């Protein structure tokens, strides 16, 4: 009984083991790029959540594309840092041009 209760509330290790490592790292880098974009070009605080979400989503897509291309100069594990950074900034700049964030 005691072991069942201990395992009952610990869903965090299971949740972290589901996505591949490149996905987690790309999402983290996307949040960092979104925050940096807002720091450099942001005008209002209400734009910050949109920048973070767009940066994270674009970096994950860029990380997925980066796993398919040959190894790059800058990569951590399977995460291609060049493709994640370019994808995040490209989406954020396009969103800024269309006044989305």
C-alpha cells in the first residue's frame, strides 16, 4: 500500500520521459529566443507571452528539421542550434511584421 501511494503522485518523471531530448532542448531554446526577441524589440509586456509561445513552437519545428539535415557545427546532442535559432527568429520577425506580437 505504501509503495502505491508513493508512485501515485509522481507523474513528473513519466512526463519528462515522453518527449525526445531534442524536443525539450529546442523548446527551452525557443523560450530563450522569444524572451530575447521581446527584450530587444518588444514594446509592451502583453507581447511577451505571444513571443514566448511563437519562439518555442518555431524552435521545435526548427529542431525537427535540424534532426533531418547533416550534422552542423553548432549542435548539442541531436539539437541543431543553428536551425532552432533561425526558425525562432524568422517566425518572430514575420509575426512582428504582421503586428501579431
